[in-house]
């Protein structure tokens, strides 16, 4: 399936079921809208799925991984080999996302979209949770030219979609986005600035914990990358190929897959929001399938979410990535749908309504 076919298969929400959910909420055994945003979430899930699900038991977080040539510019406290090293942690079940996914009953999928170096044979032993989808061994240094070619940008999106299709065959009711890639907050800032038009000083954050001097340098790196590459804000493939990241593209394909299959897509933090911006730019209907899991501590995340018109469910000052915020938000989404589907009405409970 090519990208045009994928995009053409994304439909609007089921408005009839959405409205039925709103009417059902009016009858629930409580003052109208007493649970606030939980009701809005339940209506959205009804519109996405075309039903009132009692649960969303099959949940998955895809952790897309890739390396970034821009680390040459000193934009991260951590060396590039950490990207590769963390794959072992994910596959061993040691990382934060593994702990949280186990807590909420979600599976963790790890995908190599562009880690430097060959695929480790030990990774391939984890056939049920690892996908070798490498397009190239890390992006190019975006302060010196494009991150990748246009063909590579489209290919990595399609590979993200391919992973979704394979996981969907196993059973999926809700997905989340996660990331791993030293230097990826720099690439994400470039993508967000390119699409939104925000100034880098408003968007670029401290990533893994940069001090003030390193933050100023990182802002300059983003400014330089944008000036040199001049990405077209109306062309998401152009933005991805010039200033993006391989895992950012892979997550974009994962998001498109969720929207096309009519299942909720819970996005994580700063990097995932860059992918969401690309996906929505490709097909605006994708936005209705998105739920912002949390507000990252990364400076520009709030502005990027506001640009998308999304309100985060959680604000825990998290900045880890990996899909941790999205994973926690799964619990809230499931709570919302259970209120709609399992709570009785006034009539069913034999309780008098308010006068």
C-alpha cells in the first residue's frame, strides 16, 4: 500500500455514534457532565470506533528508535551509543515504559528505523516485540544539509504503517507512541518550528537536561538547520526529509495506521507530537483520532499541542519519552469508556431525576 492509498482510507469520525454517546451521557446516573473531560473522551472513542466499547483490552506502545547526525553539534548530554544500548533494556523489560506497560496491560513493540550499526542478533531473538525496519543508519547532520532523502522519508513512514498492520493482525484496540533516539528533541523542534512557524526560542527545550549555555547552542543549531534546509511547511514529506528523524517518520506511519483502522491513538510527548503534526498535515482527519496523553516538561510541547488543538490528559512534569505518558493515559481513556458503557441511567437504576 502506498502513502496515497493509506491517506485516502482515513475516514471522518462516526458522527451518528458520537451523538448517541452524548445523548446516553445525559441519562447517566449523575448530574450532567459531572465527570468533566471523561465524557468528552468517551464520546470521541465512540466516534472513532463506531460503538460503545466496554473495554479496550488490546493495547500497544510502539517505541520507534533512530539515531541523529545532529548529535555532532553537542545537543545532548548523552553519547549516541545510548540509543543502541537502550534497545536491550526495552527488550529485557527493564525500562520505565516496560514497567508502566505491564501496569496497564499493554504490550511494548520496539522498532529499529535507523539506529547506527547493524541489527544485533540478540534483538532478533525477541521476534514477538522487535521489528528490524532500518531505512538508514541514522540521519545526516541537519546543520549541513537534509536529514535524509525524500524517498527515505516516505519509506520510513510506510515502514511505520507496516508495523502497525502486523500488530493489528494480532489484535489492537488502542495504540500509543513512544520514541528512543539521542538528539531527537532537536530534530523534533525543527519539525515543529517548520510546520507551525514558531520561533525556535519558543520551542527548543533542555532535552536530557542541558544547562543554559548548552540550551542557547541548541537553539542556534535548530535555527541553522531551518535556515540551511528551508523546509516547506505545507509539504510534510519535505519537512521530514530535510530536518526530521527516522523514528519521527516511523511514528508518523504508526499514527496513520491507527487512524485508518479507526482505533484511538494516544500520543506521548514532544517527539510524538512532532510525528502527529506531520500526520495531521498529511491528512487533517487524523486529528480526531488523537488523544494527547500528557504535557511534557519540554518547553515547546504546550505550544505544539495548542497548535494541534489537543488538550493533554496528564501534567506530571515528565520528559522521558519512550511512550510513558501515553501509557499512563491509557488508564484514563479506559475509565472514560467504562463510565459510558457500564454505568446505568436514572431510569435503569430507579432513581428520580433532578427537577
